[in-house]
């Protein structure tokens, strides 16, 4: 891929909260390489709907991913500039009726753009949706940047992201909305996702190690109904380069 170069990313103490079953951000695909976002546009996928486990993904009617498991977040892939339609296709034995839920979305991208398409929600609650969310992977200097995407479809309030139990980073993030990126010093930080207006985290908390000059997204997902509320921290890019799938 033109303009692509390999880098070694050293991230100390990056972890996920209890329940994810991993000890690092869940970025699917082969060993990642990196490239400048200026060569885009770039697209990644986040399958945060338990009803769409192992779903296929089509971009403009063509296969983009044969299978994408629940709670997987892919690395970025290059796509052509312009308008696109992306569709999640339930597996054959799924009970999801495509006529009753929103399984696709339209979006437009240009050179240098980066985008995350998120699927979240449950079919029988009519909350299953697909949303295209713009990303800003440009670093902010020696510190890091972080934001929150809320994919908890039946949670009864917006969500906040807090640092060290004392400092609010972002507030009142509604379902399938993203918070603005916030600057954060590099180092170990206990990051908490809370229901807006409360002081307790919605899932257990452990510290995260955030690297210098790196950009992150915190995905909050799952449902109260299935008692599977969870969060995952994913590296968007570092040193001005996106995390790519080769």
C-alpha cells in the first residue's frame, strides 16, 4: 500500500475491563502496519451487537468482511472517496429479520478522512442500528487523545467518561453518539464509564496505560437485559499514523 511504513508500537499496561476476556485492545486482522491518514479515506468496523455475531459486511453490495464476530473492532482499511452504503448481513441461522431493523447506513468520505461504522443493539428491542462515526486520528503532541462511543442500547441514561474518579473527560454521550476527543497525559489512568449523574462505574475499573502521541477510542457496549455491559479501549493510531490491516 502506497505511503505505508511499519512501526513498532510499545504500549505498556494497556488492558481491557473485566469481562472482555483479552489483555489488549481487540483489533482484528493480521499484524497491523501504519500509514498517514492523509492517504485515506480509511474505514474500520465495530460489531457491538450480540445479535450480529459472525455477520457478514458488504460495502456497496460487495463483500467487505466475510465474518465479523461480536465485540470485534477491526483495524482501518483503505476505501475509495465518495458516497458508500455499508450493510451488515446476519448469519443464516440468525433470528434477525432485516425488514424490522436498520442494518445499513450511507456515508460519504474524502481524502484524509477516517470513519468507524458501528453496529449495536438488539433486534427484538428494535434498537439494532448501524451508524457511521467520523474519527480524528491526528495526535495532539506528547500526550494522548481519547473519546467515548456509546453503544449500550438499552441503558437508561447517557454515559460519561471519567479519569481517576475525580476528573470528567466527556459527559452525556447518547446511544450511538461519540464524544469529542479529549487530551490526556501519557501514563496509567483509571478510566471510568459512568451513567450520567451517578458516581459509580457501570463496569469494574482497572488502570489503562496510555502512550504518548497516541489516539484512542473507548467503546461502551452490551445491554442491561443480557447483563453483558462492557467496555473496550482501542488504539486508533500513533505518531500521526493509523492502525491498519495489511
